[in-house]
C-alpha cells in the first residue's frame, strides 16, 4: 500500500468512521463524489472509491479485487484472522462450493414455499399493533420481532434466546468490516456474550429438521462442503437474513414516515412496495462500506494501485452518485428505477441472503400498507451508530388503521 497518494489524487483528512459521520455520511460523500477520481483518506492511508461505475467494476472483478484478504481494513494475508474465514472473506476455489450450497437452499422454489408463512406472521403482528392503539416503535415492536420470528424459524434456530443474542451477534461480526475504534470496540463488547450461543445453534443437532440450516448440513453429507464450512455457512446465513433485513425494513419505513404521499400510494396499491424497498435500499444502504484488496497492479477510478493495496468501497456513496442516478440522487422517488443499486453487492459475492431478505421486507411492509391508512412520526428516531451498518434502533410512530 502506498504511503501517500499520487499528486493528482484528492486528499481528505475527514474521518468517515467518526460517530457523527456514521450517523450522517452524506455531506462527506457528496464532496467525495464531486472529485474526478478515487480519494485518499489520510487518517487511514487508504484510497476510497465512491463513484458508481468504479465500485460496480470492482465488485464484479473478483479476480483482481479479492475478498480473501479480508473485507475489513486488516489484510488477512498478512495478519491471520481471529476466526475461520467464511463465505464473505473467501475467493474461488474455496468460495465456489460454499456459494453453490447456499444458492441451492435459497432457490426461488424455496422462497415461494416460505412466503405464505411470512405473510401470515406479518398480518398478525400488524393487526396486534393496531389493536394496541397509540404509538408503536416500528423497529423494536415490528421489524425486529418479525424478522427474528420468521427468519429464525426458516433457518431452524430454536426460539429461546434469539432476541438476546442474534442481532447483537450480527452487529459484532459486521463491525470488523471497519476499523478498530471506539464504536467497533463498543459493538464487540455488546456482542461477545453471543458467540457460544450462536455457534451451538449452528450445529447440526440443534437445527430443526427440514430447515434451511439443516439443508446446509445435507450439503455437507453430500460432500459438497466440509463440516467446518457448514457451520460457517449457517452462521453467515443467519447474519445475512437477519441484521441487514431489520435495517432495510427500518430504513424503508423511516423514508416512508418522511414521505406521507408515498405511503398513501402504497396503501392504495401495495404492489408498489417492492419499488419502495429498492429505492430505500439505494438511498439508505444497510451496508455503507467494506474493503477489497488488489491481487495485481491495476488502475481504478483514475488511481494506479500496486498489488496488495486495500481499497475502501463506499457503497452508500455510489448509490447516490449523480452520474448514475441524476441530479436528484439524494431524493426518495417511488417512481425511480432503482434496479442495479449496490446495497446487496454484485458478482460472486452478492449477498447470499438477498432472496429471503427481499421476501421478509416485502411481506411486512405490504401487510402494513394493506392495514394502515396513515403512518406518522411520533417522536425522534434513534440512529444506529456502527462502523459499517446504517439504520435505526428506534422509530416511534403512530398507525392509523384503514
């Protein structure tokens, strides 16, 4: 990695991992996007890529921009990982059988079988909240319990202890995609108690027969993956379908709280929910950033890089790049074609949990759209402060029944 950028590369002294920037990174992203090349972050001695085309090109070129050296700032080819590397931090050929195993479990046919159950739970939970009347918390009372129930059941993890362990465990894991700062250490401390619980529940004998987790183990029986990778895949699937789904639901609802006209359109036509979800994923990416490492000398976004250079990919910025999305890239537009947004990644490392995450989000927000005529703020939302994830821990709201 170079000790300094080339003369033409803009230098930014800002800290993208400062707490206030993590809550609202978009002013910094706009300044970075205004530059013609990738930028240099002096505090971290790394190039940051914000432009949509450049980030997209990096994501689809897994041979040049590898994940096996870690998707965080630490180069795992130099500093060994503290735990076995899972599907997100593996390159072919190690990555290939893991991806095939998960893809088979999350087939379109499997998703169709799960959807009626998701719909039933969503309708029940929304009805129960409406029956309570008054104010609710759209994250704590809805997004979290819904996702913990339907995804936990689909994965096959027993219900006892889910709420106390699973969300904190995912947040801890994803915090390693950023630097070792106060925010990271606080997140790790809050999740350390979850490690034994999660690893025990990923074991074959603890998973419900016929569940997605059990099906991963069947791939091990068939010889597609070894038992160690089966545990890692169940754990990866748990995080991919849970934490980021809760965040994606919360981010969508936060935007709809701010846009009552859009909510009125969804209430009149719940078929529009999937477009609202895509636009929310674009505008408020649950994953804001992660890293890749170059496997050879290469030029990217106007910058020449040596082999072994770390790159910070700011997906949250690329999803708002005016070059790709127009001058209103910072606006929530239900009519925008947000297909191709990068929140789930691209290429062979595209989020393995995307199919089930979309089903969960659509089921819950569609149930709300059918049953709730008006969705109104009822207090100040509480932002999540995390090195990599961006969402809300609390969204107070008032629901008016249809």
